[in-house]
C-alpha cells in the first residue's frame, strides 16, 4: 500500500519546538498532563507504567454509578440498604451503618468527597447486586473506553496484584467521566460533606488553592504513594494533571499545580480544521464517486507551544488504494504534524482523518474500469 502525501506549510517564521519547551521537574514516580478536549499529552513521565490505582479506582465506580443514574436504573433519592460487607470495608470511610439506610445521592458524595470505601462498596451492590458482578462491569467498561492497561478486582481500590492501571488510562477515564456526565461531575468540586454527624473535607487540596480546579480525585497507599488527579478549566480550555507516587499530600498538590500552570502558560489552543471541513479530496476506486472529501467530524483543536503555529508542517498520508464502499466516519488517512526549524522538523503527533461522506460501490462498468486502472498503480 502506497502513501499519497500532501505537504503543507502553515504560516511563517518563529522559532520553538515542543522539545525546546521541557516540562517542569515533577517530584513523582509517574505523571501526565493532557488537554481534555483532544486527549493530547502536553507533558509526561512513565505514563504507561503499571501502577496501583488505590482510591482512584473509585473513578470507575463513579462512572458506572453515573451511567446507572442516567439510564434510570438507579435514582438519586433511592434508599439503599447497607450490607455488612460495605459496613466493614477497610480504609477511608463515610461511616454508613447497617441499621441506617442511605440514599444514592449521599453515597455518591460520601465516595467522591470523602473517598469512602464503604460508600463505593454500597454503590457497587446497588448497581449490580454484589461486588463481583460490579467488578465484571468495571472491566467491560474499561475495555469499551480503551483502557488497555487497566484491570480491576474490587470496587474501592484495595491492594491486589491483579488490580492495576496506568496514568494514561486514568487520564482517559477522567476524560470520559467529564465528557459523559457533566451534570454529576460537579460533585467533585464539593469541598466537604457531612454524614452521620461527621464532616470530612475533600482530600483534593487544589480545590482551595486554585479557583480554576473543579476536581477530580486522590489516593494514598503504601505501594502507590500519594496520588492526585486534578482538572482545571481556564477560559474555554480544560487540562487534566495526574501525579502518581509523590511523597506527601502537600507535594502531590504542589506538583499537580505545577503541571497545570505549565500547560496553561506555555500552550495555546489552535483550531487547525473546522467541523466537516475537507482537508483533501481523496481518490476512490470502484466507487459511485471518484473521490471522497476527507477531514474531521468535529473541530480539530490542538494545544501547541505558544508561537509554534508559525513553524508547523502537515503531512496527509492517504490510505491507497482506497476502495469503495467507503462509510462516513471511516478512517481514510492519517494527519502527521511536525514542529521545528527549517533544518530540523520533529514529529509532534499523528491523528486519524475520516471520510466526510459515504461512497457506495460503482456499477459493473465502473468497477471493471477501475480494476484496469489499478493495474497501472
């Protein structure tokens, strides 16, 4: 298969490259900063290393609970009985009791704000009947969301050799949570919650230190260290910072803040192509139409180092020969971006380009003619 390459030069003449803007030194075992809308990594270290997610597991527990609320199989005011297993859940607790039924809304806040393992267990039982069935759903959902390096064995994040994730998978999960359930994501900004006459603060210190931060979660375990996922929105942009394995609660907040500041101060959003804007007309063989417009189904926006739009080159690699039928939304090319000086262009990213229209199969004569044409390709 040959690649049909279109080389385009965008604008003019400033100097900078992504590699010339190093990320700040982060005191953690692993870390990652991404742009929420595109999923683009702005800075990272050991983002694909296997880690113990600990209490960050409850992000998936929340995702499935939010899905049940949205589907109507769970109600916010629904009263849930507290099992002995949930009551005795080890670790951080909301302090639910078997003799005191609790609402789904209270459990959500107890799990999200107070990081209660007992609340997470009770929600798992409310959604799926028991924890084992819920864990099956967790792993199915992880596959659906593309969390290829994640596996769950429990709903709360208790230590287990087969219970693991990565910083990159956690970022994808947070992206999905914010995107799919904005009405419930607001709970993550709540600074404290009182249940059973016990008030506990949200463990995310950045909710007090940075007014643009509105979530998302913390964890601490012997093997995991101190972990924090923080999401902040400044203007139209949202970034997500993940810090894994810091040495203290204060340090994880400091380093997450450092990453967010780095992203907001040194990168800018650039709209390269509009929704359904054709980048090129690609040749289609054996189709009812000889070409298909290729582009992006939504606005294609990237975070670029400030000033780098002037020093960008774009290559469009078409999948050739492209044979009908072609479905709208089908990937038909790859957009490769390069940044740098005239003498040294470095890869910046690769992005799938899709067909903007459907091209059906041609009639018998059209297919026969294109078969002959392909002999000469």
